[in-house]
C-alpha cells in the first residue's frame, strides 16, 4: 500500500529538468517543443547547461532569457570557471541577476583539452566549484546548486577528498546538489549514507538520464567514470536498429529506476532531458505528476 501511495502521486514528488542550449534553428525549435510539453508539469526549476570551456556563453544566456520571458518556469543557469577570469565570470553572474535569474548551477567544468586531462585553473580565475559558489554568493543572493558524484569524481583519490569537496561547496553556500547520472540505486543509497555521515545535510537530488541512445550513454559514462551495469547493456542488446523497441525499453528502465528510488524514500528528481520530452513526460506521469492548466500554474 505504501508503494501504491507513492506511485499514485499521493506523496509529494518534485522534479526539475535539464536542457542544453541549441546549436541551430532546427534544434531550437525541437527544444521549445520539449519545453512546451514539459512546462505544465510545473518543475521546481529548469536548468540550461554551459558548453565545455564556456563555449555556449551566449547561447546559454539566450536560452535562459527566453525561458524567463516566455514561460512561467524558473530557469537555472549552469556556469563554469574554465578558461575565464573572475571578472569575466562575475560579469556573467551580474547580468543574470539583472535579467531576473535567481538560480545558478555552479560547476568547475572540465579542461578545454578534454575530460581526463589535468585541470588547470585560469591564473586569474575561480579555482574550483566551491570558490565559484562563494563568488556567486558574494555578488547576490542566488539559489546555488552544485554537482555530486555517487561514484566519486574521477579526480577524487578517495571518499575523504570527494566529501570534503562537497562540504566546501555547502559551506560556500550551495543549497542543493544534483548528482551525476547513475544506474545502481544501491550505490546511490550508500552514497547518501556517506554524505549524511559526513555531516552534509543539503538535499542530494538524483540525476536521471533516460537512455535515448545506449551507445551515447555508454561512451559518456566511460568518460565520466559512471559504471554501466551488465544487466543494463543486456537490455539494450540488439536494439541498435530498432528505435521503437529501444524507446519502450528506455522508458521501462528509467521508470523502474525512479519507482525504486521512490520506494526508498526519494521525492525529488532531476532529469537530463537531452532536449527531448517524451520519455521524461512518461516517467513524470508514472510518478503521479499531471500537467497543470495555466490557471492552476498561476495559483
Ligand atoms: P569540483 O566540485 O570543483 O570538483 C572537481 C574535482 O576536483 C573533485 O574531484 C574534487 O574533489 C577536486 N577538488 C576540488 N577542489 C580541490 C582541492 N582544493 N583540493 C583537492 N581536490 C580538489 N560541465 C560543463 O562544462 N557544463 C555544464 O553545464 C555542466 N553541468 C553539470 C551538471 C551536473 C549536475 C553535473 C554532475 C556535472 C556537470 N558538468 C558540467 C560536469 C562538471 O563540470 C565536471 O564533472 C567537472 O569535471 C567537475 O566539476 P565540479 O563542479 O563537479 O568540480
């Protein structure tokens, strides 16, 4: 019955959605179709990523500005420290505040030479995410989210380093952490236990990636140190040329993961949408979330 209650949305489930800034008019159109489909679910916020090395500075800003102007959604702008001076980053932060943006996802970012190469902070820049969080909070009263890594960040030698780093981000003023995607809920649960045992009490929101392309997810996982369980690979085996079945399997896999997390007491989820609405909309429906009318949204 508890399971039934959780799965019929009788408890409070909250979601947020992540998008990336579009590179072309066509991509912009499909992003906006997705935003239009997902907006009535009334997410807590929608975040817009910042391309490697700040390569999407303008596009991230424009997407955030359009969300603010054309929807009732709360946009959260991702921001990194890569290859930028403090002054440059501070200017971006101030321009967001002036625009009316109140949420930032603060990240260090990856080296311009690619994930796996050694990170070198800009000599006049913020050195890491904790330093950036402090900088943002000095400028204005932003709501700041940071990253968290249930399987450890590849550069963290051990759990002590990993959790100290998260703690520094919290001490600098982070309100919540969003995790790197993962597929093993047991591992996420033991991570949460470690975080709480370290005295970190901010919400840790699981980042969920619906698998539109298993190949893509597997290759990204390898780069970011996310493990892909054999059972998951097995589920997508032989489906490379069968997009219809692949989509049904992807929806099932993500729904199973999310429902199991609900059964473990998780109430908030962050979805890596890849700018596509269909799988995320279906999972939110299963979570008991229903589109709100514009009147309900305004209330
Ligand atoms: P940090 O929290 O600063 O930590 C990075 C590593 O450095 C950790 O291993 C930490 O332990 C170590 N470290 C930090 N400070 C110290 C210190 N003083 N001494 C010793 N070790 C230290 N990337 C983008 O480019 N754009 C995005 O929009 C983006 N969005 C993301 C959203 C989420 C939810 C997540 C989980 C990641 C995102 N990333 C994004 C990827 C992120 O930039 C990379 O994972 C990057 O390698 C680390 O960034 P961070 O903010 O986690 O770094």
